[in-house]
């Protein structure tokens, strides 16, 4: 473990500031790692090698700047973040050659903070999926076992970090898309509170559920990334005006006396034996350290998958209406008329899962079905959030599985969308409630040898304490990467 | 709630999608039927929603807790109009071009 | 039409007077180069998000207060989904339930017997872009400068019964919103346009017939003509025992007829749902108080006040019709309390000139105090009516003191007998022989002296007065 690319983000940061290593050296090491690992892992849709080398050289010329929290750090971006002048595809044929005219808010912040943007990572098309298999541009492999999926939709981001291509990356989480791939690849992943991070310039899947967040190999690393990502943005009317906090300064919490609520509806679901075993050990370790585990009934979680797949697809169906081949993106060749231009462009350039979700969402909003589906789902959403608030009144954090399965084989659920949707049960209720959640590695499954994760769920805007608890967990469950 | 072929066809039209695009009529019909099956399967699971007791519950459309005030009415010039227009599949001068609207 | 009555409701789209668009900071102005006021938000780029213009909300609430609506403390934006090339995001951001204002009314007809036209609602929404049809090449060109421009849609209850009422209501509503500075209200720019819903039923019936909607009427006259045509068309269908089919129609002002655009079967399913990118819209009591404080006098009150000053009904209306004319009038009155004279000058000279120049009176070069000065010159006979009309174009164009302009053109009549007396005394002193002749009875010689006074005054003296003054002096 002597290579520069093995450094965690926090380690690399210190060495950069101490001038022990230069931004160019680290960037070159990571680019080399990308070049060697990509043929197998295929985490990246675009590698910005030239640009990264230039940025790093420019940073080195000026010297380290402690005022820029991410100075010289190479990072990956899920290819859902608009990057000015750099192709942004959302892993869709529709946007295969789309070059945004502007940077997402978060991208501007990363640049200001001195980050070196390395690559645009793979995802399920428009972030719709849990395995990255729905990318229009090919599979990404799990670095732990290349016959397995890396999770999704931020599968490229998680695989890239797990393959040591970059010390950290940015994903988005609409129903678990940061936490689940982080868990399946053995990374740390944070879904912040809804409104903690600006969504401006991030291609929208479901506006009331989407939230951008970091993935890395340590809790402190995601804290550094969050410090830069979080905070107000007057271009996003759903972004809180609260200033970002100094998350890296979070003090490790104490496990002794920590009250952890266990949502029964999730723990009683069928867990893969590997997952069950890792969790059992984890519970024992937590209790041994003095944590108090409190089973919590959250009865409305049983409706959460149904509510989510109505609300998320309804919003998606109209968020994706702008992809019509008129102002950008792929336009069908020689359509007979305007209607065909729309229909052909969309039918040719959007993948089957995206089309399925657009249709489901369109159906849920259409005349005659709105009340029974969309409206009812929104009412259930309130019940689910109330369940969370009540549960969080009785404990410090909730503790839940991230995925009932470790990383699975490619193609395993290819013909079974319903089962895949059900797999999201562990993660998506948190998005319905808009809460922050931290996905942490808990150990390796004894049979599969694959990572298994746990997630801590906190109160709105309580990221500081959530990260503190995460640091305590990290001491109890050593990092896998 | 059943989701039949007619509903799927209507929904696809609303969404400007054609499940049978580029297929022969027979294949298109089969593709539509397959899609209807898939959607019916999904909707069957989603119908669990009707079991939830929600009378008197206000819908929650967004988990937003706090939001900024509206912005001031102060104009700002857009610095990247050309980059925006450059992405257009077809343009004449600064106009976007689409087939004639009937 | 003896046994049938028309039942008419309106949906008026009125562009708000803001500097920027509803959801982005691009300038809200039409008429420039295509796509010169666009950004990632209003051109529907991936990832862009809307941010509400607070001024637009303010103006919508102001319109609501003036129309007696219940301004909603909380309203929400919804997406209205449909595909069209001028709609970049694939949805319009509008309001469904609740809108920014509910209820309200505006009365028309004589003051002693008004007809109350109830309003259903006012909601905020963004406008679409513009399509230009290029017939020659069989293509359509899309300009998004207008996309995102803020509008309010005012929806009335079906309380109107005739084309005349329709036109009167629209005119009055337009004047009010212009007066409030909620809108510029330029009809030719489509800043105030309406859709008309019309059906027929037996006079006095409590039910409604099948209605047609006539889209996009952007003049009061066209709205009235469309209603008149459509009432006759529907009546003749019914008279033949045919049914009126529910449809959307367009008015053709050249042919003076409406024609079918689409039937109900082709009606859209807009799939409205709350716009998740925008938080609920809040209007506090404090904000309403501030709006009330800046609210100008309502037009009826202004009219009553003007008539109280002695203006005729027509003069008062003319001053109300032109935006900010009353404001100018009031400023002029500060310099000269001669309301009738000022109103006459404004109606006859200033307002037509403003109309031609496309200016609001307070924005023209002729300051209110100078118009007052002009009126004063006319009042004390220093300037004839004809001379006033003669110098007005120059005053309007360049501004300045009317007395100086008139003097420079030699149009002032010196009617000040003191000034004339001095000139007359000078003339008599300079010509003692002629004076002697006059005194000896040669009275014709008086015209010689008048000529001298006119010469000395460079033609500005009032000749009749000069004669009187000279005769008085010579006869002493």
C-alpha cells in the first residue's frame, strides 16, 4: 500500500498541504491507476486527463492553499453533474454528445475549493436503477468481484473509489443511489438532508427526492467533501439558506450509551445470509461497546416502495420531458412531422428502464388515476415521514441495512423490475422523508467475501452528529479499503 | 387496478413514446402487450397503497423544511447563449429549427 | 336572440411589468434578436432550476387586492405538462390549487346601476416562447426570448352576457391594471390577451349550454367581434336543431369569423401536479400592508375626483385611459389651479402627442409646470389659442418655457397695460409733431402710434389694448 493512489482523501490532503507530495504527482498517480484499472472496472464514461493534468500543474504553480479545502485532490463526478465544456451524458444515448454550457453549482464549488476533476463516472441511465446495468454505455464491474454489479445508480462513482482511481467522488441519491453502491463496494457514502446541497446543474430524476452527496473510503473524507458541497445557493429554491458547517471537525461520538433505533419493518425483511451474519456480529460488537439497540415499529414503511415508485416516476416523467431532441440531444433522422420528431427521438434515445418509468409516472399523473396513485402516495409519504420523526424522538439515530443482498451477478434481475424495486426498500424511505443517512462498511460476508454495509439515519440537518457517530462506527468496524 | 392495452397506448402518446417504434406492426403489437404486462405487474404491487389509512392526512409533496425567499427582480446577462445554441441539433441563425407545425 | 342569451366567461393573460422573467434573471423583453434573452433555465437545459421572481408575486398580489380577491397566504406552483416547441421544459409552470388569489370582482355599466362581474381566480404562470412559421422551407423557427415571461391569468365567472359587456369589461380591467402599473398592457405586443368561453341558453335559465372557447384575442374589438360572431353561429346551429360541439376555436379578424382548432376529444391531459422545484409561495400580512401602502387611488375614485374638479365625463375618462396621465395632471395642478384649462390642453394636445410618441405623459419632455405655464399664458390672454397650438409641437419635442418659445417666435401678446403704457409714452415722446396733429383732431394718426408700439414690442403687444392706452395718453 505504498502507492500514492492508495492514500485516503484526508491523508492525501495533509501531504499536499505539507508539500510532501504535489498535486501533479497525485493526479498522475490516479490517472495511471485509472488507465490500468479501467479496462476491467469501466467506472468512467469520460476521463478528463488533459484537463486534470493542467489543473494540477496550475495548482502546483501557485502552491498549496489551506483556504481551499480540497486543494490538489483528484475527484470523480457522477456523469449527472453538468460540467461546462465537458460532455455530460447521464449514461443516455439521448445525451451522448451533449456538452453543457454551464457548471453545476457543486462543480463550481469543487473547482473553487481546488479539486482536480478527473472523470465522469458511469451510472444507470438518468440514475434510474440499482446496478448501473442500465447505462447505455456498458457495465461497470465491482472491484471486489468483477462478475458482480457495483450497485447503482452511482455505481461508477463507488467502483472508481473502491478501485483507488480517486480518493473520493460525488454521486446522487434519489432512493439509495449513493448509499447502496457505497455499501456494495465497501465505501463510505453520505446522502445529506434534502436541501443541504444545491441541486442546480445536476440532471433531475425526481426533484423532491434527489440529493447530491459524497463517496470516499473514510468518514472524515466524506466530511471534507460535504463541507465544500453543502450550503446555500440562490439558484436552487429548494436549497436551505443555512451555511455549511465545519464537518471535518466533527468529534467522534461515543458508542457507550448511544441509542440506536432499529426499524423493525426493515430488519424483519428477508436478508441474505451473508448480510444477516455480518449484521449479527455488528450488533454484538455495538452492544459490547455499550450501544443500546431499540427495536422501533415504523408501520408505514411497508408502503414506502409503492409510494416511492409513484412519486419518483411521476416527477421523472415530467423532468425528462425536456429531452425531446429539439434544443439539444439526439434528434431522430428525418421525422415526417413534429409529433414523430418527438416520439421517434425519445423512443430511439431513451433506454427501456427509463421509458418504463416515464410511462409509469405519466400513468400515475393522468386523468382518472391521479387521486388513487399520485395523491395517495403523497399522503402515505407524510405518514412515513411522521414514522421517522417519531422514531427519531426516541433514539439518537436509526440503524438500518443498506441492501438485503451483497453485490449480485450481472443480469440476475434483468427480467424482473418489480424485485429490483423491492430491493430499494432499505434505502428509499429515507429519501421520502428527506433525512440525512450515512452508509458505512460493516464487514465482509463470510461466504461471498463481499462488503456489507449499515446505514445511520439522522435528523434533518444533523450531518455533524451523524458524521461524529460515523467516526465511532469506523473505530468499531475497520474500513475495508 | 388493471392497466390495459388502451391505457398503455394512451399513456405512451401522452409521454411521446412509442414502444413499437421501428418495429413491424406485429412486433409493435407484441412489444406493447409485453409493456402492458410489465406495467400491470408493477401496478399490482403499487396497489398496496390503497390499504394505507390516509383519511385526513395532508399530502406531503416535498420534504422541504426551509426555503429561501424569492429573488429580487434584477436582470443579469447570460454569458453563454452561444454555448446553449451550439447544442441545438438544427438551427438557422439564432433560431431553433423544428419541422413545420401543422 | 330574443329567447336565447349568451353566457360568457373570460380568461385574461396579462404580462407583468417586471425587469426579469418569472423564474430566471434574463430580461423580460420582446422584440430583440431571437434567442438573445435566454439562459439555461428558460431554454430548458438539463439540470437548470427555476427561482421565483419576488416582484412578479408582488404584482400578482397587488392586482388581487385591487380586484377585491382573497390573496392567499400560501399558494403553490404546479407543472402543466404538454409538448410543444415553444415550451422548453416540456411543462409550463402555472398554479392550480390554490392559486395566488381567489374570488374578487369588477363592476361595469352605469355607476348607479352597476353589473358585477365576479372573478374566479388569479394565478401566476410563465409564458411560452414564440414559433415563427417558415412556410417556404416547411419548417418552424423557435425563439425563446418570451419563454418564462411572467403572466397572471385572470379567470372570470360566466357573468358576461354580450359582446358590448365583454369589451367594456376588458377595457376597464386593462385600464385598472395599467393604472396600478401591474402591466405595461401593450395590446399590440400581446401583453394583455384573452380567451373567451361562450355558450347559449334560454334567457334566464340556470343551466349552461355547451361552450366553445375562442383563443388568443388581443384587442378589445376582436374580443367583441368574436363574441358577436360566435353567438350568431351557435344560435343558428341551435335553430337548425343541431348541437354546439365543445371545442377550441380561433378568431379570424380578416374574415370576421371563428373556426375550429381542436375538439374536446383532442383535449389535453395536462397532468398537473405540484412543482417540486419550487417551495410553497408565501404572502404575509406584512407584505400585503406594504402593497396596500403603495397602491394608487383606484380609477373610479380618480374619475370621481376629476369630475369634482369640473372636468367633463369624457375628459376624465381620457385622462384615465392613458397610463399615468392623471399623475401628470395632478403635477400640473400644483403649478396652476385651473383644472378645466389643463384638462383641455391635455386631452387636445398632450395625450395625442404622447400616443403618437408612445410615451407616458410623465416621461415626455414637456414638464407639468410648463404645461401649466402654457395654460396660464392662454388664461391671461398673453397667448392666443392659435399661437398655443402652433408652438405646442416644439414644446412637446424639446420642452422648455412656453413664454420664451412664444416670445422667440414673436407670438406673445403683451396685454400688460403697464408695459404698453411705457411703450406708448416713448412713442409719443419720440413723435411730438404727430401727437400734436392727433390732439388737433387728426384721429387717424392714432394708427401710426399703434404701429410704433407694435414695432417697439416686436409685434407682441395686444394692438387693441395699445390703441386704448395711446388714446388715453394723447387725450390727457
